[in-house]
C-alpha cells in the first residue's frame, strides 16, 4: 500500500501544481507544439499514477489480481511490496474507487466519440443538402473540398476517415491569393496533426472530472494551443504578415476564428493571435527546445520509477 499511496500522492500533486507552473511559463505561446507535448506528458503521468496505483491496490486486496500482476515475479519482489496474504480492506476500497474512476473516464470518452460522430454525420448531411455534388466532381478533387454558398466568410475541416475542407463563397470573395492559401494551410495543419483527437480527449477528461485542475486546464489550453500551432503552420508556408491579414479578413465581421467546424469552442483570442503573428518571433533555441522536450518526456517515467523501484531493489 505504501507504493500505491505514493503514486496517488504524486498524481495529486502533479494534477494540482502542473497547471500553475505551465501557466507561468513564457515560452508556451512561442512554442505551441512543444507546449502541446508537455501538456500531454503531464496528463499521461497523472493517468499513469492512477492506473499503477489501481493495479497495486488490487494486487494487495485480491489474490486473483495479484496472480496476474505479479505472475512472473519472484517471491522477494512480492515481499518488497508488502503484499499480505489476507488483503487490506482499505486497498480494496481504493482499488474499487480507482477502477470506478477509470470506468467513468472510459464512459465519458465513449460519449464524446459517439457525440462527435453523430455531429459529423449531421454536418455532412447538411453539406450534401446545401452543396450537392455534380456528376464527376468526386473524381476531380477526391471529395476533399466543398464550396458552400454562405454570406459569412469561413473555412474549416471536417476530420475523420473522409476528411473534407469546407470553404464558403464569402471567404473566396474576401480573401485573395496568398491569404486564402494561409487559411487553407491553417486548416490543413489541424488535420495533419490530428488536433481533433487532442480536443476530444481533453473534453472527455474535463467532462469526467470537472473539478480536477489539470484536466480543466488541459481542455482550455488544447483549444488555444492547437490554434497557435496551426497559425505557425500557415505562417511558415505563407508568411506571418499574410497569415495575420488572412485571420483579420476572415473574422472582421464576427471576431472569432472559424464558424464552428469541428471545434465547438469558438476562439475569442483572435487579437492576441494576430499580435503574436505580427510581433517578433522570439523562438527558443534548438538546444533549449530539445532540453524542454527531453524533460517533458521524463515526466511519465517518474510514476514508473516509483512503482518499479521496490521490485528492482529486491532483485538487486
């Protein structure tokens, strides 16, 4: 139980302190892709602490679980974890609670997936109704581009197996040349990086545990950072000034980026995004970027060390 409690304590401290530490960092806006990776490592570490603690508590409480978890382990390893033959009632309660949390998370993730699929089907049906395809049009563009007649300028991707770019006629009229290329590159950046998976996973965790700071902040930061990362994709291809002008031109009538698309949370930080593109780049050096990446990659390793060190010491 000592190791399990240590893992729970580690997961709790990470969930409470990581959002504050990352909120104070000044490099996240300059390196959104790196910030996305750090956030994923932090959340993975918290979830890993819960999974490992559940396995150890279950092994302490029930002989059947112990046989599966420690099947290949020698007796000295089992003794190192102080697994008693009778089982600890508190271990059983904790294992059931952690299992319930895991089942609830899976249910929320399933609800998110089914809800997103239903919404995509409805949007695709609406697109087919509002913009029917002519014979031979599928072969011409592979079915990936849909021009939608609309008085509001907009462009967005519908992710999925049949990913499709939707652009309105108003956007085609308002954006010219490289600005239109920048908007399309921005949306392509979302699809190529599979940002929809990050958004749906963060929404599921925040819905399952709305009072856990790290999951709540994870959802907020994902919706902000994926837009910054897509802006960087467009700026590298078309230039920072062109991308900023494209964002302003596309949103001057509504003040947010995108008419909804697959991102249900409208982004109201457009002025900050434009200022970021127009300001100096101030990128991190390659060496510092590599150091931050390496440190972030080690975050999920910490709960593994906490869980496995007693067994490694017993073998040594």
